[in-house]
C-alpha cells in the first residue's frame, strides 16, 4: 500500500507544482457540473410556462334559442321561456361564445382567437402548435342530443402540428381535453339551471300532488293485482281441462289398439268366405250334370256361408263403429278443451286490455304524472314495471293461442281419422248387403228353375260368386286401410300427449311468472307507500326553493379532486436532477480518461508492480472524481434544487462518482481506445435504461430488461431518496448495489490487464504511426519475446529458425487475403440486419434486437482484424530472433529475469547463475553460451513453463525500447 500512496503523492505533488495543470484539473472538476446546472435551470418549471404556447381557437357556433323548446315541453313549463325580446335574449345560448369567454380567462395556454381558415393555416405553417375549431351547429347538436336522444354527438375539430416539437403536442392534447371538460360542465350546468327554473316557475303544490299520486297508484295497482288473480284462476281451470283431455286420449288409444287387434280376425273370415266361394265355383263346374240333386244342398251351404260371412263382417263393422264412437268422444272432449281454452284466452285478453286501459289512465293523470311533478320519475318507473307485467301477460296469451291452435290441429286430424273409420264401416255394411243379396238371389234361382240351371242359373251363379269375391276383396282392402288409419290415429294421440305435456309445463311456468309479477307489484306498492311516508318529498321541495345557479354549478361539477403528495417535489428541475447528476458524474469520468494519462511512469518510484501502478493512478482519478461530485452537489444546492437530506445526497454522489470513474478508468487502462469506446457505449445504453426521465414501464421490453443491470439505475434511485425523502432502507440498498459494480473494475484492471499488454502496445504503436492520434508511451511490463520462444531458440537455434521462417512465409502469403476478407466482412456483415430492418417491419423490440446484433457483428469483425494484426506483429517479432546470436538471446533472457521477481524468475535466476559468463545484473554475455550444463538447465526451465506468465514491472524504457521493436 505504501507504493500506491507514493504514486498518488508524486502525482499530486507534480500537479501542485504546476499551476497551469492545477487550473486544468479544476476546470475538469467544474465543466461536467455545468451540464447539470444548465439543464436544471432550463427545465426548472417548463410546465409552468405553458401559457406561452400558442393555440388557435375558432368558433363558428350560431347558438340556440331555448324558446324553441316550447314544442318539446308541456305548456305550463314552456310559459316561463318567454315570448318577449328580452326573454328571448336571456334564453339564447351559445356554447362556443361561452367557451371563448372562459378561455380568455384561462392562462394554461396562449389562446389566440381567429377564424377557421386562419387557425388551420397557422397550424400548418407552424405559427400555432394546435388549433380548436367549433362548428356552427355545435350548440344545436348539444340540445338535440337531449331532446331527440340522438347518437350523433357534437364534435369539435382539433388540429395539431406534431412536427413542430416532441412535447408541445402532448401539452396541447391536455389543453383540448380541458376544453372538452369545460364544455361538458357548462352544458350540464345550463341544462340543470333551465330545468330548475322551469320547475320553480310551474309553482305546483308538491305535497298535494304527491298524496293524489300515491292514492291513484295504490288503487290502480290493486286493480292490476285483482286481474292477475283472475288470470291465475283461469290457468288453474285450464290445467283441469288438460288433465281430462289426457284421460280421453288414453281411452281412445286403448280402443284403437283393440280394433287393430281384431282386424286379423275380420280378414281371416273374409278369406274363408272367399275360399268357400272357390269351392262352390269348382263344384258347380264339376257337377253340372247333377245340378238338380245338388241345387238344394248348394243352396243350403250357400245360406250357411252367407250367414257366417254376415256374422263375421257384422262383428267387424260393429267394432269399427265402436272405435269411431270412442274417437268421436275423444274429439268432442278435445273440442271442449279447445273451446274452454278459447274462452280462457278471451278472458285473459280482456283482463290485459283492462290493465292496459288502467295503466293508460294512470299515466294520463295530469296531477300525478305531470312531467314537472317530482314524482314523475317514480310514476314512470312504476308505469314501466306495470307495462312490463302487461307485456309478460300478453306474451302468455299469445303462447296460449299458439298452443290452442296446435290442439285444434290435432282435433282436425282425429276428425279425419273418424271419417275414415265411418267409411270403413259403411263399406263393410255395403259388402254384407251385397253378399246377402247375392246369396238370396242364388237360393231363389236354385229353388225356382232347376231346369234352366245350365242355361240361366249357372251363369247367374257364376256372376253372384264373382260379386261375392269382389265384395270380399273390398272388405280385405278396407281392413288394410283401417289398419293404416288406426296407426295414424295412434300417432296423432301420441302427438296430442306431447302437446298436453308441453301445455302442463307452460301452465306451470305461466303460474310462476304471474306469481312473480304479483310479488313485484306488492313490492312496488310498498315502495310507493314508503316513499310517500318518507321525508324525500319535503327534501325535494326544499331543494326547489334553493338558489338555481348554486345547484346547477354543483351538478355540473359534483366531485372535487384532492391531491395528496406523498413525496412532494417543488419543481420539475429538481425532479430530473438525479438523472442529470449521474450523467454529469459519468461524463466527468470520461473527461478524466480523455485528458489524464492512465499509465504510470517509473521515474523516481523504483520497483513498481502492475497492481500498484493501477491502484496508485486509480486513487488519483477517484480523488478528482470525488471533487467533481462535491462541486456538482454544491452548485445544485446553490441553484435551489430541493434536497431533504443534504449529507445523504453528497454521499450518494461520491459513491456514484467513484464507481463511474473506476469503470471508465479500468476499461481505458485495460483496453485503451477500445475501452474508451466501451465507456461511451455504456453511457449511451444507460440514458434510457437507467429510467431517469420516463418510467421504465413505458419503455420497450429491451430497456426494461436492461434497467436492473446498469449502475445508473441505482445511482439515480439513491440520489432521489436523498433529495425527496427516505423509504425504509431503500437508500442503503441502492448504494450497496451501486458499490457492487466496483468489483468487476478490479477484476478487469488488475487480473485481466497483464494478459493484454502486448495488444495494447500494438494499438499504441499503430496509433503513434498515424501521427495524428493520441497514444500512451508504455513504461510498465512488456514482454519482448515469450520465455518459451527464447528458450526454444537457445536450445535448438537452427531448427527453430527454419521452422519460424516457414511459418512466417505462410502467414505473409495469407495475410493480405485474410485482411481483405476481414474488411469485406466488416462492411457487409452489418448490412444484413440493416437490410432486414428495411424490408421487414420488426416492431420496436425487433428493431432494437437487430441494432444490438449489428453492433455485435461490428465488434466481432473489429476483434478479428485486431487479432490478425496482433498475429502479424507476433510473427514479425519472432523473426527478429533469427538475426540474434546466442549472446543476444541470453541477454534477452536476462532482461526477463530483471522484469520478473516471482515464479519463473527464480528459476531463471538459477539458470543464469549456472550459465557460464551470464549474470543477472549484466547486460551482455561473458562466458560460454551453450554447454551441457546450460542445455540441461534450459530444458528443465522449458519443461516447467506450462503457461505464459503475465507481464511484470520492468525497468524504465531504454533507447532500444523506443525504436518500436518490442512486442
């Protein structure tokens, strides 16, 4: 630590002894602060000067005469609007003129009143930042919105010139919203004042009107409830009718089932008769010669068959008639239900019509339902509820009518089925009569003329048999048709059951609805009585007697916003000061690395190690940085910046300055000009990422992710805590996190720097060769050649030289190509993300990602070119070994011994002691260079050196060093 303080003391002594240098350092302490002071004053209260921002106002509003409201208001209320010229002038409203009068008293913006053309042209020319144009029918549209319930809201044209300034449009936007609020408040106030004045001029007796209204509403609500009770009773009767109809359909279905079951028996009897007729026809043809003897027997059999067929068909006909009678009974029952439904629906319609008439009578009561009555709103609400109940009842009636129509359709279908059954029975009876007539005819023919059997009777018999067969076919077809008809009738009965189920469900729902309506009406009646018994009417009557202007103003703006500042800030300049303070402290560090040297010369210091030189010069930089922070904070307090905790503000600024200077110093001393560029890039990244001007939540996601990773975040937060008030341990937390950024600077400046010495030397030598760029003269550890290279050259010089010559030739052949490719890549690779950004809309986050990728590609390409140049320099330095003798190589190795005091230096000291004629404190060889002992020691040293050693502190630069041949 003594050597570090010695370096600091020497630097301070040199500074004090040079007045001009002292002045320069003092200027470096003040200049960064000027930026913050200047910005604090400039941004001290910008929003307090918005009255200088010109905004044009153009009103073409023609106004509105409130006397025109007479057509929209009741006669008594409209009388107060007046017919005289003085009254008309008092009732003439122009919102546009009122707005202009209010804006003339408003100093938030610089309102300039012009016509519409001048306003628009002035915005385009940049004379005004914005313009507000009120159309000629503005007031009329406002009135019509209320009178006609129009959706066409009045509009104000707002023109803004966003090109002129970034912040001005936001301010004028706020001004336009203020105008909108003023117009809304003015209109509400005007409307309220007009209504209250009309109510006062009406002069009606509020208490008497309220009493009459309460009695009328109660009486009519009772009438409506009675009507609903009648509807409920009718619905109960309809439910009983539905139950009876369900029983009738069940009986009809059972009868149809029995008839359908007997149809096979009827068809079987007809088939037997048909078979018998076939036998008769066959026997008649076979035994024609025995006609005389067989006629009597045939007549007897024919009579028996006729009796059997008549009996069977008669039974079937009776069953069909029985079924028809049951279906007719079901039809009659259903028709009775339908008739009762029709009567019930008519009764319901009468009730609803009566309720509607009563409601119309109630709403037409001039005393109760006067629009200016204080109970008009209550009456309207009650009337609306009653109207809703009537609408619900009408919907129920419509649904009952639709259901009754469905029942009538079922009855019509059953009637058609009954007619079909009657047709079957009629057809069956006709067939029986035909059969009986044919049989009797046959018997008569047999008994009357046996002699004419072959010529007359046999053809007649055949004809009779044909008639019998045709009648049997007709009966079979009729039976088949009856089966289909029965199926249709059963299906109709099933549909009727479904309709009856729906009817029962609907009746239950209707009954529940009516019950709910009754409950609502009971609640309405209770509310009316409660309202009448309360003091609300007296309160309303008292309000009507108050000052109209006072009430209108209150309704226009009923709420007052109270703002409570948790951490009050006196000025906008104080609010943005933490950001500018951190910015100036970082700029102060950049100024130091731009003007002061970061390398330490060894003059008068003796043996100095790299970390000692780093810390010694770091203390010098940090000391100046602390002075910068003190000067900065002192100037801010003199300007008048708000600060609740002055010592905490100084401490936070000092810690921030130490961290920021350390970052810039470590980057510069380690990476030289590249480090300076990195320090500037970090500053650029922290301006939005530190969230000093805008909340980080307003920024793109990239900056939100960057926010907790940059030191500005914690420096700004710590200074804000000191200036505007502490919250918990937030101040200490931010200082500790900010201090953590100091640790990476030590790692970079002390641990990483020695391994980059030769690259830094390359940079400085190349910059020096330009003759126009600033560079450092190195006086600390630089390896001439790597130890391993020197040892290899000493052990086998000829072989090493030949290998090195081949490597150098190969590198020289590829070097121009590689350099050219590197330059091409440096130019072309960044074009890839730029092209993508130009062709594809990536959005803000995508553009940020493409920009970061572009920067990384540039850095990568530059790093590759640097490594290429470093490799070229390294090859060039190694080629110098080819021209060295053994003595020169040994002397170079001796120089390494002087440069290093630990590790391999001990082995080198032992090596040099055992080498003939070579001593650690000599600069030239005096003994044998290559012998057996030397070979053994060199081999041992080469084998033990697995990794290259970082550079150490050398002696001061010699003349030989100044020729640029070192690496």
